[in-house]
C-alpha cells in the first residue's frame, strides 16, 4: 500500500544540455582574485607595449599604434572572460537522460543518471531566474531547471519564489 501522505509538493522532469551549464557559468558574479589579476596582466601588457613605442615616429602614427594596441588588449580581455566560463562549464557532468526534481517541504530531491541527490533547503545559497532557467546555487554542483520543465514562465517564477522563500525560512 502506498502512503498517500508522503507526496512531493511538485515533480518536474526535464533534460539538461551543455548550454544550460554554460548559462549558469555566464551568470554575473564578482570576479575572483585570480581573474582580476589575469585581466590586469592582459591590460598591463598592452600598457607596456604602448610604453615601448618609439618616440621617433610621428604623433599620428604613435596614437594610431596605441589605439591598435589598446583594441588588441581589450579583445584579449574579452576573449579571456568568455573562455573561462566555457572551461568551467565543460567540467560539469551533463546528465544523459531525464532529470527528475521533486520539491518537498524541507528539501529538494534530484534524480539523474541513476543517482539521487537530496538538497536541504538550508543549504541553498541563492535562487535565480535568468535566461529561461531557474538556477539554484548549492554547493559545487548547481540545480538547473529549464523553462521546458514548467507550464509557462509564470509557473517557473512561482517555483523559484517558493524555493527562495523556503530556503530563507530554513536558514538558522
């Protein structure tokens, strides 16, 4: 006999792709110290190259060369800031089959690739709705729920608000 009193509040099923993990890694966040240092080195190298331009060239040629060097340094900084999230996204294991996420009162339960993950509400650091997905930051592996798991965008936002509220209520 099945216990009817122990049913999840909501059950969602969906598939995840590499693009979902890339979207997570592209979320705005504060730069780490290493990232700040790397960007300073890239921009600093551009400044050093400008400083090494000879004084013997005409003023127009000097400014044109400096502008080209700044554009190259800027392009390198942009390429670097796009490469880092792609590299981080490639480290996440993309579930091969369907992912099932159950919302219980005090936790979330995620089943993917034959593994079960129980996520206590008090361990949830942040809930974000961005780019047609709900991102739940918890530990090293996020919970990502795409819009396709919901009836519509309002349902997705209601789910995110409920999880966010439950996680704040569970905080000690």
